[in-house]
C-alpha cells in the first residue's frame, strides 16, 4: 500500500460490497486501514459500470471501479460454496471490520450470523448496508440510488422554480449519481468510528445495521424542521436551497454564457453590493437613500429589482473576468460555477490536497484522482495504489496469511472457488 499513514493504520477491513458500500471501504482505506475487497471469481458487478477508460468496456477499465476501490487489496472468492465459506471463516479472525451489502439475512443463511461471526472474532465490527435495514416490513424490498433519493425526499428538494401560482410544471430532479450511497457510507463511516471507540473500552465488536432509506430520509436539509415541526411547505428552487419562501436566484449568466453564483451579504445589509456596482457605474438607482434601509432591501419586489441589476452587471463581462473575486472583496458569497476539470489547477485545491496523482503501471499512465476529503493534522490520507485487478492479491492474502500452497490455489481457481 501507500507509504502514507492514516489514523486507522493498524486496522484491517474485509469488504464484501457492491456500489452500495464500496465508498465506505474507500473512506476507511483513505484513513489508513488495510482494506481487502472480496469479489466473486467473475468479478464484482461494479466493474461493469461505466464510463470506461478510452470508452472500451472492460472489467479493468471501469472508471467507476477505479474511483471507489482506490487503495484496496483485491481477492476473489465464492463465499456461497462450502470451500469458499471455509476460506472466509479462516480470514475473519484476521480482520477488525467486515463490510457487507448483501440482502438482509444473507449471512445468517450461510451460517455467518453476527453471533457466529462473534464466536470466531469477538472484536469484529460488522457494517451491514441494505436498502431498508435488517428489520421492518420493508426489509426485503429492493432499492436503487434513484429510488432512495425519491422515497427519502431528496428529489422533492431538487429541481426548478415553481410557476407564479406556486405550482410546478417541471418534475423533481435527482442529484448526481450514487448520492444516496454516499450519504449512507458517510453515516456508516462515522458509526464505524464510534464502534471502534466502544471496542477500545469494552473489547467487543458491534453489528451496525445501516439502512440506506433511513440515512437518506434524515438528510433532506431544511425540510425536516420546517415540515415536521413548523408544518411549513418547502419549495424547490433553481440552483439554490429549498426554502419556505421563494428567494431571488443567485446564478447569473456571463456574457459568454457561463455562470457565476452571486448573492448579496447573507443575513445582512446589501450596501456592499450597491457600493461594488456603483464602482463600475452599474448601480442603476440602488444608491438612492430609500435602499439604505435593510427592511426595504428585504421587500420581495425590491429584492427582485436588486437581483436584476446585479444580473445585468454580471452579464456585461465574460466568465474569465473572475467577477466573483471582486464580490468576495466586498464580503459577498460569490463563486464561479466551474466545469469539473477546471478545478484541477486551482491553487486552493492543490494546497488542500483535494486532488492527487495515481500511477497505473499496467497502462504506464498517471491519472488525476480525488484526494483527501478532509485534512488531519497528524495523519495523512492514502493516495494509492490504483484499484486492484481481479484476484490480484490472492497469493498474498491466501498464500502468505492462510498458508495455502500455490498448487492448492491453482486447484481452487480451477474449481472457481477463487
């Protein structure tokens, strides 16, 4: 693995996961844990998720798989066959955490209930991620990213402005792909750290029952306090937060058709915006005395006028003019709306180690990857190696750790056990 040491450097994770849980494994690997990913002999289904490098579909060219499995070891194993089941039980004592995204009760049917696993390794923490949890009337229902985003309420907060009569003529919109699984894996990551702290005190592991639906339905921003406690409807709005009232749009078009996210001073007076516009001779009538009153500025009609004047100003310049920097000097929350690749050369992201370089020796190429999602003062975020090839570490894990001979490994491969 990479020479960088994270704060989980002394932990080992066994991952039996698809797209629902691979991000949890990536977070643990990034924080320093040794993550061993188990795939069926034919490969995980996530290897078939595109896009693919050079648009050539292949199990070793999935950019999805590359991204979510960075920094992991990889072995193959058919855990449903008796010999595979035996190998898995032999591995369990060597690991601290097991990630599993199979159906509720799947491990129980294999004789690997949490009770059975605890008998093998009392310190084992099992993070089980399922659509609706291990219990309840919905436990056996199936889900997908878009199903969870819709059912959990997130989609109802995303989309375009309503018509003046507060009715929508456009449907809700799903956020970026895999958003539901990111929410769940982040929550489960925090729960796993809590379980590790508990284990430090008691010496015992825990079973973490992670429901994707539960995680998503509690991460719908402001609608829970407004709708549940205040009984107020929340309106989805173009390119801004869903709110109980329709607020002025903050996305402004530049002369060349790009966008700047621009708004006044949040929660305060708009005088800094007026001063900036006046500096460029674009304040219209906003320097009139009446607009100095914060109460007048908040009037919906006035607010729309202020917004229109600001948008005309931004539309007078090209995107490359970086007007957002000018807005920031006036203490306003302005930012450019960039294309993804434009962030790669940003000096701030470079200083924050947001992106990193990963070498693929099989392709003799280096690619830009997402790096550390956060920085820790006394530990580092793992920045490699690349995602494992199918069965790449079978010899290392089964041979060195379990003492299985090369001859026996060859036999197990022929039998499609590994």
